[in-house]
C-alpha cells in the first residue's frame, strides 16, 4: 500500500495539480484534510508544524513531509522511476519545465486567485455575495496572465514544449476554473472558443487524467 498522502483541500488548484501529476506518473495518492485519519485544521499548530507558512498542499510520505507544489511534483517524478518525466530531458528542457512550473505556481495565484477566483468561491461581500467591484477591478490582471499563457501555447503544444510535463498539471486547474467564469465585461468569457488556451484545455480533457478534473 502506498504511504503517499497529500494534505490539502480538494478545491485548491495546487492540490488538483499534484493529483493530476501523480495520476500521469501512475502513482496512487490519497488526499484530504485528515492524514492517517486524524483531521488537521488549517493554520493549526499541527498544520504549521508541516508548513510554517500555513499553505497547501503538503505531501506526506511516511515520516517525511514536503510542502510547495514544484518540490512535491519533482519528488513524485523521482519516485516514479522509469515513469518519471524529468530524467529523460536535457538540462535545458528540464530547466524550462521547472521555470514554467514555478512561474505558474507564483503568478497563477497572484494574477487569478487573489481578489478574483477566491472572491468568487469565498465571497467577502454583504450577505455572502461576491464583491463585483473587486472582481472586475482584478479582471485586467487575469487577462494579463492568460495573455502570457496564450502566447506560449500558440508556439508549442504544451506549456513547456512538445511533451506533457508537471507544468501542464499545474496550469490545468487554473484554466479549468477560469473557463467556467461567466462573462464579466464586453469582452466575454476569459477563454475564447478559438483560443490556444481553449484548444489546450480540450487536449488535456482527452487524457486519462481528465477524470481528476471531473472529480473536482
């Protein structure tokens, strides 16, 4: 039985990213908020003992704990042995994968989550309603992030080149959330039907890992 457990909420794009990549690697991965059946509350002393920054996800492998999504995916890739994606890459290809993985991990949150997706999912307005002024105020940053991704995907099949990588597992949850955001201005939906981002998401949904997206 696998000892791997991913501590974090299912709704987190970072938790979903690790689950996607583990599935791509063929690694069984349990997940949730109760390692070894023991619930741990967010920001509790037990959570902060695993990650002093109080963030998710955290990979638990026996007595070993590892936060930060790029480090987690790299560790899983190594555990996968011959099924891993990184070992066969050149130094430059590997660096490119890590570059995009790290960039999406940082800027995906800064540009699309803070004041936008988090406001839609966890509204902070009166009577539990989303603050539309905050959401619309952050809309240009979301489009800025997507414009960068669009240019990259127009030049290559996957975000870090012609082969699927951990960077794609990280990008996918963000696009999967954003494609479902209803139009908020005259420009319409965030992912146009004929965009490279939409074609990319369609390609992802044809992979076996799409079942992870369907699970939420």
